[in-house]
C-alpha cells in the first residue's frame, strides 16, 4: 500500500518550488494552495468545500506551473482525486 503525503506537506513543497524560482504562487492557485496547507487529505473539508474540490481547482490553476517538481506533484495530486 502506498503512503500518501498530506496536502499540507504538498502545499509547502509547491510554495518552496515557486520560491526557488523567485516567484510567488500563481495568484489564481494561491487560495487553493493556502487551503491545502491546512488539510491532511482529500477527505478533509475546508469551509463548505471538500478536499477533492480544493485539489481539483488547485490543479486547474496550477496549469502554468512547470518543471520536474511540478510534474511530479501534479501527478501525485491527480492520483489522490482519482
């Protein structure tokens, strides 16, 4: 069985990758990354939204994020919601 990382851990890594590139998290993705930073899994809720909703919208708004880390993390997030 594969151990999945918490959404808060993934959010930290997304922020760190943007920071390493000298950029802020893309403005449209930031609210979703911020929400993920407070969550453990896609089964959690954030306000009235499900974790799955938060992750799907984060993925949609992270579409311009590029690089090896971006590909790996987005694949990990997609696996969580499938």
